């Protein structure tokens, strides 16, 4: 019964996508703008509600002025798989402070009151979404101003579960590719991906090692031979120089753990945003 429901949902999703045609999302528009300017994208990750809603929102609202092109908003979850200690602890702090999926969407909604242009990508795991209800989640996310989803633990084999309905609802579904995504697997990973491809520069968890441009460059070239989507590289980017070097061999770069560490250390939003600006300047200088 459930399988039949999912199949029917997939059919509806494909039909809706065809009807929608080629309408440009905020993410698509941002990359078009960057390409026209000859610039690489700088993307940041922050955990919603870390260390509290007020501080988190102040940082998030300040990111575009600090040079951030796309914001990844972390959805706290009790049992993360791909996140290192820094992001795990950020999620724990947020959850202990009462953060929920609905409150995460409230942060997005509040951000949208002052910024209708910067793309927001919700990044997390499927359990909270499933508990919320997929259809309700998509409606609520769209209404809150979310533009895309990165759901780490949903493989392409489960596209009918969330990916296809999300695309039909007008949300980009961004997939992760890794050093272990071989030639046989890559077409499956790219099949229903939209917005951009998030290339994980290292084998391991977030914040585990430094990304190296020499290692990343041939992998980005391999991805680009298989897709026209922008390739954004994350995991292990921590300094302005590193951001410049990685952005130089890709379409842009993501920084997460290094920013979250500043928040965890109790630095003021002003100081956190100054650090973010230095990273953005590095990436944009590529």
C-alpha cells in the first residue's frame, strides 16, 4: 500500500515538474548572477538555533552583507551521521534550547522579512521531515522561503520519498557526491539533482581534515563532464586562503565547521560575521 502511494507520488511529481517547465529558482538565479559577474559562489552552513534563536538569527541575517551567496540552514537532529563533533555539538545545543523543525522554519520566515533574494537551503536528515509529514513539510518550507534541500540520508533509490515531490513543489533537491562516488554510481546521484552538486572533498565527517585543491580539481572535472550543474565543494574548508584555492578549482565553496566553532566559542555575531567576510573575500578572489 505504501509502495503504491510512493509510486503514485512519483508520477505526480514528474507531471508537476513538466508543467512547471524551466522556472528559475533563487538558487538558479544566484548562479546566473555570479556567472555573469565572473565570480565563484561562497556558501555557508550554520545550525539553526545555535546557541539560541536570537543569536542564530542575528548571524543568519548578517550573512548576505558579509558576502555569503547561499545560506545552508542546519536542521538539528539527535542522530547525525555525516557531521563531525563541531556540528554534532551545535545540533545538541540547539535541541537543548528547544529548537524544532517548526522553529527552524520560523527562523527562515523571519530572515525572509528582510531578504527576499538570498537562497536558503535546509540541510539535515530525513527523520524530522518524515515525522512532520512530507506533504506538510514541503508546503511549510515553501511558505517559509526555503529554496532547496540537502537531506544527507536519503539515497537516489528513495527519490520518490522526498526528492521528486520537493522538485514538484519548486524546491531544489541538492545531492552530495563524494570521492567514493565512482563512474557507475555518479549518473544515479545526478539523475534528479538540481540547484547544484555538493562535492564532499574528503572521505569522512565534517571538519575532519583540510580540503586540498590538488585533490579536488580532478574530481570536479569528472563531475563537470557528467553534469551542467554548478559543483560546490565543502568539508574541510577553514581559511580564506583555503576558500580561495578550493573555489578556484570549482564553482564555489562551502564553509561550515569553522564558522560554527566561532559561535561555539562564544564570539559575538559581529566577530563571527567578520570572520565570514574574510572567507567570502577569499572565495570571491578565486
